[in-house]
């Protein structure tokens, strides 16, 4: 590294990418196991493993930026491009679910009686708790923007408060969604409606949990003064991801909850 003649950061070989891939694969596999035998042990272990790998990986990246000074201007630009490409891939990931839903909604199969939702399905009322949950998530988008603006004007006290509000709103959203699942009168096995509903909203819920974890890490780093207006790429990545989660929920609420009611 001492003899390099460029401004880019050549990352050293580390096991975290492959370990993260294996642990995430274990999460998806354990979900299938949980659906079949109702045992939460494997999914708990795989989630704990993923959190440990994510923590160590985040720690290494923070050290590279703060202690080793590897994140120059060109490196930061590259990181932003990677974040944009990652969010773009996530957009196409959810696009497949919306495609399946719109196909079933516009042209219901004859096996479903050509009705949508099927007659045997009792969908959720989009006006009651779901509207409240939508307001909560959109409010978290406002608070994360407030926190970003506070960092840019060097008001760390306001930035910490608004970021904490965002984290609490994200946790509250996840709790309400869990209660919604427990009170659902249909399951993932009930026709294509149940499959698309739980897969689409479930993956969005997982993204909310990931985004909340991301924001918690940013809150911890903010409290030890690792962010300022010239060095906040980690916070910006979390904020962009959180806005993506907000936008996906708007489309889910309009199409699956409101249009499908």
C-alpha cells in the first residue's frame, strides 16, 4: 500500500463477504424450516450470525475510513455509486413481486373464481392501523432528512435526536407489522393472494429491520463523533436506504392494501 500511485482503496482479502452470503442463505433456508416445523432455533442462530458478521464488517470499514484514512474523495464517489447500484438491484427485486401481484390482480385465474381478492380471503382494512403505520414510516423519512440536514449545519444535538426518533419509529413500525401478521385471517398458503401478500410485505419488513439496524449503528457512531459534514458517507448510505424502504411501502400500501381491498 505504501508504493501505490493512485487514490483508490484496494481492499485486503477478508472472509466477511462470503460469511455474510452464507449466513443470509441460512436465514432464507431457516425460514423454510420454520414454516414446516415451526422451530425458531435455526432462524435465531442464522440471524445472530448475520449480525455478528455485519458488526465486524462495519467495524473494519469504519477503521479504514477513520483510522487508516483510506476513504479519499474518489473512494467516496465509488462508494456512493455502489450504494446506488445496490438500491437499484433492490428496486428490481421488489419489482418482481409487484409484477406478480398486478398480473393476478388484473387477470385473476378461474381457479380463484376470477375474483380478487379471492372470496375465501378477508383482506386488511387499509384505513385503520395500516394508515397509521404508513404515517409512522413516512414520518421516519422526515426525521432522517432532518437529521441529515442537522449534520450539514454542524448541529449534532439535533441530528442525534432526530436519528433516535427515526430508529424508534422504525421499531414501532416493525412491532405493528408483527401484530398485523398474528391477526391475519389468511396465511401464505391461501392462494396466490396470500403468497404475494406475505412475500412482498414480509421482505419489506426484513428491509425495515435491516435499515433500523443500519440506523442504530449510525446512531452509535454519531454519539462517538464519527460523523461531520465532510465525512458522513455511512450516514448517507443509511438515509438513502431508508428512503428506498419508505417508497417501497407507499407502493405496497397503494397496490396491495388499498387497491386490493
